[in-house]
């Protein structure tokens, strides 16, 4: 089966890493996947394109005007049919909308969508408009895939309880994660780490839903007792300036490093004291699975599928955010160590190996594709 994966990627975060794992496993299992990576005209190679080539996964960079570019999506459809693709698989709002707005009788290719996370944008913003249209076009999908059961509460009821909707947990290759963890870290990050006793790690887009403002506020509380503690937040996004200003206002900017996009993350993760996920909303983060694979302590908000993946606390600290002091206390429990931390790490590692493999995820998607094309 020839499958065209459609994504407009802003980095190499959870959805991108899940897609790379899925495409690699599809190749191993005899399918013919291709990643179409969209971007604006004149931009250079995107991180997902570079990583796909490194992994020898077929990838086609596709440059097009942003926004509701139906002419551009029609050109993709024409090209996909000419190339003999049998199925379109969308990963994100953009292609859900651009492909879903075309009726299937016009598109002539079945469409599957994976919802990696659902973010509610402020009313009348661009993200709110995309989300509104997305909710409408989901009804035109042959199959809709949610990455967690919790997401059924975030999509329209007619979609959540449809027989066309499935839940497939994200998966990853634990072997690849462990191999990546042995790669070197950039000199700039090494220099920062050398100036700290230990450091806390955050990973994700610098956007409001990731809650990194919460993490910086909690870090300011912790620094009163741990003056040589560091904080590294890996990722890029529109909140960078606000986060930098927050760290400066709290008097901890010298202990906070925002190095931007970093690839790969596992080498940094392997060195951290704890991975903190203070998100307001999540699906099933690949970053969480990577930390569990590497036996890195996790402190995470109880959103999305996080609590279920961590066994309601058996594999990491899961909490409901109230204030900076609450998060600081959760992080302090890991900093202080203890036998329960080691027990959680062993449980988490075994959980990933048994329930979140790339092979299992790919077999589930193959069954969904078979239903979509019949």
C-alpha cells in the first residue's frame, strides 16, 4: 500500500517523531510510505526532512503559500494520484482542513487523520478558525485516530463515538532512543551544564499550552534552596521572548537556558535530573516515552494520557497544577531522591517495552488503513 503522510511541521517534536517511527516501521513491514513535508516558499530544509533522510525514509519537501490554500492542496492531490498513492494520512490541522474541504468524490483518495493533540485557541484567532473548520471536516474522514482515550472528550461527540474513530497509542523504537542517547551534546549546552550542579529539563514547542511559564515560576522557588540548580527548556516558538522576560523578572535568568531547537534530545535527557511536563493539554507525548525508556524521572501534569501511561503514579510523579509552589514541591521530591524514585524508573522502563512499541503502533495503523480503503 502506498501511503502519503501529510504534515506542516514546526520542529521535531512529538507528532514528528511519532510519524518518523511509523514511516520507518511501515517500510520494515512492506508498505510504501512517503512523508510530504509542507512549508512556505523559499524556506530551507525542515528538521523533519533532514531526519527523514538520515533514517532513509522517503520524504518530499513541498513549498506552498500559507493559509487556506485550496489551490495548493489541489496540486498535492493531483500529484498524489499521478504517483499512485492509495491513501492520504494527515497529521495536523492544516492538512485535515486543506484535504477535508475537498469532497472525496473530487479528491478520489481516502483520507485518514491522526489528532496528536487538540488545542483550544482564543476566539477569533487563526488557530481558533482552523480548529473550527477542522471539527467540521473530521466528518469527511474515512478514519480518525486519537492518540489517547482522553481525547474523546475534546472532539465533537459525533466523532468521539463514531465507529470510524479509533485510539492508537503513540509508539517508538526503544533501541533507537538508547542509541541516540549516546550522541554528544552541543558545546554551548555542555558549557551551561558544567556551571550547574544538576539541571531540570523541559521539552516542547514554546507555546502557551506547554506550560513552561509554570516551570520557570517553580524553578524560581527551587533556586532559593538549590542556588546551583539549572533549567534547560528545549524548543522554539512564539513564547520565547515572554519566557525569557519572565526568567529575568524572577531573577533566575542566569540559571535558565533556552537553546532553541535541539536534535536529538535523548543525549540531553540522559543527563538531566528530571523531565518536567507542566502542560495544560497533551495527547500522548513521545517525549514522555523517551524519558521512560531512558529511566529518567518524570514530573508531569495530569492531562491527556499521561497519568494512564505512568500507571497513575507508578512510573512517575503525576499532579494537578495549583501554583508554582505545588510544582516546586513535586520536583523537590525527585531532587531529594529515595527508593521510590528507583522503583518508578524500573516500572516505567518495563511499561514502554511492553505497551508502546513502534511495531505495535504500526500494526494498528495498518488495520485502520485496510478499513479506510475498502
